[in-house]
C-alpha cells in the first residue's frame, strides 16, 4: 500500500504551506538559550562560592569558640587541690618551671606548711620555653596547675611518674595534704582516723600556647592552639584548635590588703614581677583571654583591612596573610579556687 502525505487543508478547502524555522530564528533561539545557560552557570558558581565561604567561616567560628572554651574551662579549675584550702595551712606558693619533668613539680609537703605551686603562670612573648615546640613569635602562653576533677582515684590505680595529691579526713593528722608519685608515702587517714584514705587525685600541669603549625612534620603552616602536659613523666603536646594565630592574656591581680578576692588591676605577664609586692602569681584571681583566629583557607579577592587590639597588644595582619578572614574573641575567666579563698 502506498502512503501519500498531503499538506493540511484550511477551512476554505485550500492547502496551507508547511514551513520550519529559519536559520536566523534558530540562531536567535540558541543565543537566548546560551544567555540563560550562562546566567544559571554564574548563579550556580556564586552560590557554590558563597556556600564554601559560609562553611569556612562556620568552621573558623566553631574552632575559635572551642579554643576559648577549652582554655577557659581549665582556667576555671586552676588552683583546685582537692577538698582543702592551701591558705588555711599557711602554704608557701611557688612558681616552678612549666617545662620541668621533675617528679615533685614544685610540691613539698614534708613540713606542716606545704609548698604549693601557684594556680597560673603567664609566659610573656619575649620569654622562650624549650618545651613549646614551634611556638609562634609574638604570642603569649599560660600554664594552668590543678588537681584532676571528677571522681577520685584509688591508691591501687596510681601509675608511675605521675604526681598525686591526697587530702586527710582525720583532724588528728599532723599533715593535712600530701603529694607523691607512689602510694607508699600517702598515709593520711580517713574520717574515723582508723585507716589510710584510699583516694587520691592526679596533679595536672598544662601549658597552652600558639604553634606555627598543626602537623609540624608536614610543615602545614596552620597556626594552632596547642597544649603541653606532663603525663607518665614525659611532656606531651596536643593540638586543641586549628587557625588560632595569636593569644594575649591579662591577669587580674588582687592587690588589696587584706585580700578580698577581687581583681584590682589587669596587667600583662611581664608586669607580674613582685613590684609592687602584691603583684605575684599567687594573687592572680582572674584571667582575661584575647584570642585571634582565622580561616584555614584564604578567601580569593579578600584583604583584611582591620587592626586588632588584644589587650595591650595591637595586631596588624601582614600582607602575606591578609587574605584570611579573622575573628577576635575576648573572655574574662574568674579563678574561684583562688579568689574565693
């Protein structure tokens, strides 16, 4: 069977001509389509770039907040030495080397008036400590000293090369606090004064500082808040938060006589030098933390125009790192274990 195609017939019975698109119409349609496609591509690219920037900023803010909170939490517990007030024992407060691995760590409880390390110790930017690996120039550090919080440990759970603190429950004990690395000298008695207290707290000493790298073996160049802690007789360095490029601290000193536990002035670590006499680490009752953090990735086309005031230190980002977005955070932390005494 043969098929025949005929043109459509209009209402008057005449054939209508059938025609397609002309070349000009096709080219116009293609041009319009390309313009629309280009607009969608630009929109998608901008949305992707904005989304990436928001993600970077979100990570940076989260890291900055975590860094401040981690240090503030440790500072809040600074000077906690168990269920006892060293001031009531006539204690002498000392300032041992933060990098020391000596087992005593500045403690001496052989006498009736024990020698106890101060709760905090600031490290000025100009003071070099050998245990702060790859420390970033111009940044400060701070050492926090305290006993571990939470549940107490038993004498049997003590491990070698760690210092532990034991507090007496017996009012008849000549000494009320003891510190040792083994259980043998820890013989303070329980509430009934009939047996040794089977509980201790591990002594913790931590130094927070800014390193020029996170993975220093790979030399990644990411400034990072790090912590050095003495564990099992050795100093261990732990990365806390990436992107923290500067830290400056001010110390609230109680200079009132007699002391009332409130800061009368805020000074730098270099100014806690015993002049005047009340300006010593044992009288520091609060710490003001200034922390400057940045994205770990640059923002194309961005140049940081700002100047940052970190306490008494002014920071102007150099041209080599001006393409990073930054956040400055400041928090004042009271030391209740010192000020409330």
